[in-house]
């Protein structure tokens, strides 16, 4: 679990789900010993109040180490619960970015091993997260760190966005990672999707649109790509990301204008998936 931590304050509150079987084990250190710590339980949601002495202490919560120096990690919802996966994160001085990392990690069920980056930029594994980064960059970096084994891309028709994502991910993913795509109302693969991937050396001419029922149930990560329309629902146990992108199939005009719409989605997906499979920074 990830909790609110702000070492600028004399004290602060911790929130955790009322459904937890046991109260969190909370210990705060200042380098010379245990700092005063107390926990009070309130119904229906337990609240823990910790009084911290000097700035820069080390906090252990349920054996997860926090060493933020004037940084904040926050999770405001329990997500689907911890998966037991642990990711090393170095938090920068930008509180909004650190807070976003904590929220997204909690939603994905990823535990963080946190230390101070001693700079303005945070890092998740080998991915730099500058201040003001979009949520998708944090999600992509966390996904890279947990090394998914089967990623499923979903949209409604499985004809454009999810087909582009599947083709790109297959080209970028290391051996042993399974990539699938599907839709709630599958139709057929758009010729523009085939064309714009062919421009970058990826052949999906053999792809067909598939329904969700046809997907193998070994999925550990689901990425939905719908924007305005209602997205399909995956009922299996998996971490879930939502990358809402406009449907290029809705764009009218000349064939070149339609192809440009597909190219725009292709390039955005390629940028995001390059982080998942190659790390580094967005290009």
C-alpha cells in the first residue's frame, strides 16, 4: 500500500482500506532511533496519525521503505490491491509528480521502494519522469518495471486503435511477452491501419478482428484505447490502464487526411509503447 507522506509537516494522516485484515505496521526512524508514532482507528475508514520529528526520516509501512526528502507519495484509492510486485522509484522534488506516481502505483497494485532522487526529476526504474509529465508516462514506466507477460489491447471494433497497438507492441516487445487485441463488437481490420504500419515496416495484413471471448485468459495487463465511446470491460484479474485515443476511423475527408489520422494514433502509441519496452524518455 502507498500512503500520504510529507516530511515538511510536523504530523500527517495515513488512510488505508477499512477491509484490510490487519492494521498497517508503521515505524518511523530519524537515523538515531524511533520517532514518536501513534495510530488511532476510526470507523468506517481507519486513520493513522504519525508525528514526525526531523525532516528526512525513513518510514516503513508494511515493510515498504519510504525515504522521501520533502517529497510526497499519495494513494487515494485502494485499486485492485497489491500484486506483490515491487518497483524501485527515486522521487524528485516536484510534489505533484511524486503524488501522481503514488496514486497510479496504488491503482495498478504495484508496491514502491522509494528513495530521494536529489533532483527535480523522478525516476521509475530506468525511465525519467520530469515534473509535469502526463499520467500515461508514469503508467508506461510502471508497466515496464513489472514486466508484463501478456498484454491485451481493447477497443470496440478491434479494427483500428487496438490493431495498431497490437502490431506495434509485437514489434517492440521482447521474446516471451504475449500481445493480443480484441473488441466488444469486432468488425474487420481497417486498410488504413494496415497501410500506416506497413510504412514503418510492420505487417498486420494477416490480422483479423477478434472478440473478447476469443482471448486466452492468461492476461495480466489490459490497456483500453477508447475515447468517447463506451470501452469494453475485461472481467478477468489483470492490471488495467486506460489510454483514451481518438478513433481514426471516424475521420472523414480525403484518403490522405484519413491516413494522417491513423498515422497520428500510430505515432502516439509507438511513443508510449517504446517506453514500456525500451525505457528511456519519450521522443
